[in-house]
């Protein structure tokens, strides 16, 4: 099940308060229920049981290459950020 669109409209990175990209399950490796990506700080926040885990200590820091790959996929699939900065 996907995250509620109303929730996505208000979600921001807890570290830099920037927009996030939501990827549903199966898109991000090692993330079974989906993930939220903050491209600015390169953090991936997992979604577990349809609940975003927005804890900085539990986030995974990705390499710039991984972020670039995910952003390219977001553009190709029309995935928009949670809000416009």
C-alpha cells in the first residue's frame, strides 16, 4: 500500500527540512515497504508497514552515485518531490 498523498504533502527531511522523493516498495534496494529520499543530505528513510521512519539515526546515508540513480529514476517515472523548495 502506498503512503497517503496528504501525508506526502507535508513530509520533509528531519535533518535539513528539505523535500523528499517517495519510492514505493521494490524500487530502492534493501527497502521492502518503500523509502523516502532526501537528495540534499543523501539520506534514505525507510517505510515500514506504511509508516515512514523519519529518525536521522535510523536513516541510511547513500553515495552520490546512488542518489543520482534514484533521482534519474524519479524523473523518468514522474515522481515529484513532497513539496517545492
